[in-house]
């Protein structure tokens, strides 16, 4: 089956993504809330105090959640191949897809305990892959014991390989933390809109809008936008979240010999 030879997770998601929206990510519950791109320093929140207080109530609500699932697009790019030499590469938050790569949609499940990440399964599916692109679906699994991967395709081996590189998720990290610069809260129907900004790569600023159920104080959607700059394309990340009614079972990890 080979092994994962490279995993390049760009340090593009700054404090906000790593903390909140705010998929894990991680700010609220961001993509990096689960640890993705946790290279940025998480700073104390600032700005609208009402919005900060509300975000902290969201973080408390997640301490009672046992798990969540999300779908996400616009954050990951994937290059992978299965064969004599099997590998996959990941890039995060780059905005444009390098030649020979494919944008990857994500479908993830996260187990939570006391508001912290217990384990993560993230299925990456390449999309918009042209004839010059190498793209095989990949499943990532990160538990307390380590990080693992396998090709996620019909007829592929059921066993996992050990991640040979940086893990895109951090077990034990808070799923929803509060950081960044907050603006005034908004409202749409039965949802509260929390808007904040945080640093991005190349001196840019990301703007994030979290859609939160006003009843449960739990996240339902997220949108992050980053303007383009010289040599750095614009970035748009969209995600939808579902809080699970029952604790999800942590997947078993049969290792390949």
C-alpha cells in the first residue's frame, strides 16, 4: 500500500481558525479548533464585548456535546496516488489548487469529551480533478494513539497506515475557543450570526461568519473569506455542522502489516 510521504498543512489558519469560527477547524469552533493549522498563536479576543460573551457561551455549550459532524469545502487541496508507489499530499488554506492537485471536499466526524477533541475521522474527496491530476479519496483518522490514513475507495484495503508526517488534527484540543476581533452580533431567523477577524498568511486578515442556533448555542455553519494579495489567491471556506444526538463510536484502527 505504500505510505503517506508528505503532508504539508500550511500555517495559514491563524488564531481564529485554530480556535473557533470557529473542522477541527479550526474564534468559535474553527477548522483548527480541532487542530488544523495550529501554527498560529491564539490571542485573547477583543472588540464587541456582547459578541465575546456570546461566543464564550457557545464554548460552554460544547462541553455538553458528545460529538459532531461537518462537511467543508475550500480549505484542503489533495494530491494522491495508489499503486506501486502510494502517497498523498495535503495543502491547507491556499486558495488556489496547484497544477496536478485537486480541491478536496471534507466530510468529518469528531468525538468530543468535555468540549475537547477525543478523535477525528476526515474523509477527503478530490473534486475538479483534470486529466493531469492525481486524486484518490483519502481517509484520515486521528486518535489518542496517533494518526492514521488509508485510501478511501472501492476495493481498497481496509487496514490503516501510520501517518508519516504532521497530523492535521490535535486530540485534546478545545473544539471551540474564543479568539480574534469580534464585531456586533447579527440575527437571521432562529440563528445568531457571530462575525470576527483574525490574522492569515502573508499579512492578510481573514473574516469569518459563524451561524449559531439561538436555541442550542451550537454551530450550524461557517464561512471564511480572505482577500487575495500579490502571489496569494483569495480564499473562501464554507462548512456546515451537525451536533450528534448520541456519542459516535470511535473507529477501530486495523493496521496494515
